């Protein structure tokens, strides 16, 4: 898939994962997740849209941080929730 130029990339910062062991909210709620996404604005680790609670998307909407990167080993793609596209 091709990436698109995205104005939200200006929000990307060097981040440290806040909960490198898993989804921040799922860990608190003892809920399962499928894959993890890292917010590239603040370091929030959330679960993907295939997970029951979709915390990464919720965080993007509530915090206004639309750019995430896969937090899965061996993956390095980034996604913009606003444009629903790889960036």
C-alpha cells in the first residue's frame, strides 16, 4: 500500500511507550487484545481495531492524537485515524 502525505505527521514526536507490556487500558481492565498500536504523539499503547475495546482508536479520538505506529515486533508502518490511511 502506498502512503500519503499527511498534515498530521507534524504531531509526531519521539515517544517512549507508556506501557510497553501491553494496552494501557486493557491491562487495567484485565481485558484481552489482539495487536498493539503506539501513539506517536504521547506514547500511549492501545489495542487495535480487531481487539474488543479498540483503545488505540478511542485514544486518537479523545486525545486528538491521530498518528499511530504498529507496536508489533517486526512491523514499522504508521496509520492516520483521521484519514484512514498509511502515512
